[in-house]
């Protein structure tokens, strides 16, 4: 079983959409079934899980979801990025993260240990997010590879690379593969991923078709 979506209660779907769009999160869907039912889905960068909100999709009070966790490798860099998007972000603290008011120590973990440093922000309704700095995973905390899924994606990549290889000058196939796979892993369609790989080959590797 793969956890994939959290529903957020919001009072104004358009305002919430503008906020999460402003963060640079990927808009996956905005579907209106009728006047009383609308579903909007966003996915944070590099995340396998998404959020949904809208109209008529939950009975929870707006702003009642607290302490959803985002994992980052560099907390200070993430803080500056969020501030650059106009988000009001807390100061960094270390110690307990979830439900830890009164037990937080200002500043990052003195030894910058993985899992030890935190900050937070909230959306316009008050649904809150925690950011935790993780630089090294504890044993067993990394998902195993889906071999069948990877094989299918590699097969697709090879098929699309064949069309490029047929007209391109001599090049290292793994460069094209890497650019294509990266685009697909970030949600691009095969066509968009192929275009991204072509741009990468032209702009970075100077292989122009």
C-alpha cells in the first residue's frame, strides 16, 4: 500500500490554489463536477505524495489539518526559497518537532544531525506544515526499487531515444536517458520528457538535431 494523498480543508478553493501554485508545487488536477463539488490536487517538488482540496470534498473545519511534514536536505535553503515565494516562515528550531510547543530550542541542531532541525509555515486557512532536515536516512527508511516499474520506464525511454538517435550526431545514450527519466519522474508526459531530453542534449551536451 502506498500513501499518496492528504485532503486539506479550505474555505476558499481559489485562494488556496493560488497559494500552493505560488509555492511552485505541481498542479495535477482542477476538476469541477458540479457547483458543489470541485477537486484540486498539488504535488510538492520531488514528492510521491500529494494534497487535495476544493469544494464539497471534506467536512473538516478549514485550517484544522496540522503538522504535515515536508522533508528537505537543507533547511536554511528551503527557508529562503519559501520566503522568496512570499510565505511567512518560522525561525528554525531543534528538538522535538510534532506538537512540541514549549520544548523547541532556537536555531538548528548544534551538530546538524539528521532529523534534528525544523521550521514551519501555514497556508491561508491555517493548515500547517513542518519542514524537517534529513541529510542521512536511518537504515530501512529508503524505499526498495520497484524493479518491474523501472524496467517498464527504461523500455519506454529506449523507445523514445530510438527516434532521437536516428537523426542525432554520435552521442552518449546515457545522457539522453538521464534527462528523459528525470522529466518523467517529475510528472512530465513522454512527449514533454522527450522535448526536455532534446533541450538538455542541445544546451548542455551540444548535440543538436
